[in-house]
């Protein structure tokens, strides 16, 4: 299984936040070393917006933070493409209208990835069989 990290999981992982349980961290590390982890370009936009609005505090400027994340072994970035944008609009009914979440789900679906999240709404959508997701 190759994981696409939801933005909050990415932040918690990169910042060593206690909200990400040790068991989840070990699972992520194991997957990173074997199958690899993916991060959507939309997550870096979301991180930049959160930092700009003072909703999160990062240890370094966002551009440096991104470079550090992407330098970690086993992590690759998936850009937001036109196909992903169209899929985000055309998703089967049942997913809320948050654009970042819709782009993450579309990315997971088009790239055959499992979305790693703790977002209850995304996990409920996955239970409908519309995207692969795992609670981290």
C-alpha cells in the first residue's frame, strides 16, 4: 500500500506532533521505507494558508519546511494536474465541498493511493467504497 498523506497527518509527522500516535508514526515509517509516501501539492498550499493565517506555527518558513519534507526518504510530491481538478469536481456524491479534501481524494483515486487520515468525514466517504483510506 502506498500512502497519500492528508495535510494534518503531514504536519503532525513533520513537526513531531503528539497528535500522531507512535503506532501510526511507526506504520508511516514502515510504508515510507517500502512502498513510499505521497504528498499532494495541495497540501503545501494548505500548510502555507494555515501558517499565513496563524493557525499553525512551523519551525521554519513554509518553503524551507516543504524542502525538508520532500528531502525525507520515501516521500514524493504529486502535483495537482488538470485531471485531478476535474476528478475533484466529478467525485461520486457524498463528499463535502472542501476543495483541498476533494483534491486529495481525487489524487488518491487517480493514482491508486490509500489516503492516510484521521478526518472522520474522509473515512466515512471511504467506507462507501469511493476511495481507499486508512485511519492513522
